C-alpha cells in the first residue's frame, strides 16, 4: 500500500512537471502571444475535464486503462513538441492551431492521470486523509520545477520515469474485493461502520456544491496571498514547496485531530494571514501553508459524500480550482465579472431544472447533477465570451461543446444515451433561446428609448 501511494505521488510530481516543462519550452522558443490560446486550452482540458475523466475512473472496466492512455497522450505531446522545437516545422507558418495540437494531448493526458490517481488512492486506502494529502501535494512542486528548470533533458527524463513507474505491477492493484465506498475511518470523524450511502439525495449535491464553492475560494485566496510576490526562480520553488508541504501536513493533522478541527484551524489561519498581510508581508508564507492544509479534508468529505464515485468527486473539486484562479487573475475586474456570471448562471440553472421537471424527471441524483454541470459549463463559457471572443460563431461552437459534454454527463446518471441526449439538447436549446429572447427584448427597449 505504501508503495502504491509513494509511486502515485511521484507520478503526480512527474506528470505535472512534464506538462509545464513542455509548455515553457514552447514559450521560450516561440514567445508568448502565439501560445496564449494553447496555455488556456491546456488548463481547460487539464482541469475542467476532470469530472468527465473521473466518471471513466469510476468504471472498474475502464479504470485500468486510464494510466496507460494518459502516458500515451503525454508521450504524443512530447514527440510533437520535440518535432516543433527541433525545427522540423520551421519551413511552415506556425498558426495557433499548431500549438493546440500539442496542448490537447497534454491536457487530456494530465486529466486522465489525475482521475486515475484520485480514484486509486482513495479506494485503495479507504479514504485515508494522509494518503490523499501525500498524493495531491507533489503536483504543486512538480509545476514549480517544470516552470523554473524547463529543459529538453528534463522533459525526456520526466517522460522516461513516468513510463517506467507506470509499468510497475503495484499500479495494477486490483480493487476487486475492496469496499466500493470510501468510508471515513474512526480517527477522522465517524464512529463505527460507514453510514449508509446517501448517493442520489439532494443532501449529497448540496454538500458537493458547498465543497466546490470552498475550493473556488481556496484557489482565489491562494493566488491572492501570493499577489505581488515575484514568482520566478527560487521563489517559485519556495511557493511550490510550501503548497506541497501544506497539502501533505493537512492530511496528517486531519488523521490525528479530525477533519472538522483541521479545516477550521486551516481556514482561520489562512484568513488571518490574509488580513494581516499588509502589516507583515511575509505572512503569505504561513497563509499558503494553512490554506493548502484544507486540500485533504475537502477530498475526504467529497469522497465520503459520494461512495463509489470517488473519481467524479475528485474531478469536481479539481474543476472548481479554475474559476477561482481566473477570478484572482481578474483583480479589479472581479466586481464586474462575479455579478455577470451569477446573472447568467442562476437563470440557466432554474430554466434547465424546469425543463427536466417538465420531462417528468424526478430523481434527485439527476436534478442535483444538473445544477453542478451548469456550473461546470456555464461559467467557463461566459469567461470565454468575456476574455476571448463574443462572436456568434464562437458562441455557437461553445454551445455545441456544452451540448456534447452535458450529454456525456447525463449518460453517467441516467444510463441511456438517447435520454441523455434529449435532456442535454432540450435543456440547452430552451435556455439558449430564452436568453436570446431576453437580449432581443432589452435591445428593443433600448432602441425605443
């Protein structure tokens, strides 16, 4: 078991380090403007697709395939980047699409690995916060190492080590015969046996929404704490190291003192450091340690809320990181962006719930998941419209992608492709048309005035 945890944690370090190393090598060779879209695409694929790759990880049949597939995609990305960097494509005009071809396998490979690792570690260790903390911690330092030390030899070294470690028999650990649910053990808050699964209830989705909201806040606070800190060279390594230490320590503290106690100490400590940062700028260091200490706690709670769906719960929390990061990057614009996002999200959620209800869908699991999937798709789509392109072709392509991803989402909960497509198509079509009618009505009112 310790070998599984250690190997998975080392793989996490290597995978995140490889991805960032590859991107920064391209950045060094071709400059920033050509790669902005590729960086955005990579992050979208690496983070926002994790709920869907997590669904794949929840399948006993597909779980063993995810790690080999992830390694293959990462290898493809490295080969393509090597060809580009070696000058094979130097005689051609390099369009943004050239870099997208590299960002796609890189992002998807990263997403598949995280889904596999989150599921394996949670189930194999019975949702032990120490194991979860160790597994998630190493990625932060891998990102820092890949960014600061990016080089050809490092990229190939990381890929070679990934290939060797992923072939170990330890990582083919069969989960057959293990409990499908990952109960919280006696030392972290629940006495005796696991409580009955509340899978499918409104309470599950309410808990998950709260956890996703906190993860968004954690991502926002983590970026805000380090605002104004030069993040190059040794400082980047220090930030990555502190984040890694905080995540790992959080799991061990939770094991000894309980999840809720650890959570409250970490949150109060992080917020205090944030408020006092103006008087003592160095407080961002302990603040970073505190806020990252909640990582294992939120994972434990999410896994406990969704026994048997540990891949999905891991992916939902990972996806919630991205909006928090983008809001932190927005800075002063946050006061405009947040109301705008809520103004588009809340009506969409209500409309799509009404559509499902009119289709006589009464299962709390499906209705609750509809709220979550709208958050996962509506917020990124609106951020894309605000920051990248608000043209009608871009919006229509975005809506088609949402249609596809929501079809895959509903398929996981209803078990039928036809019903899943009908739900996705009708919900999106009606919410889109109502939104369009509202905009036309507002435009008409403006013209009349």
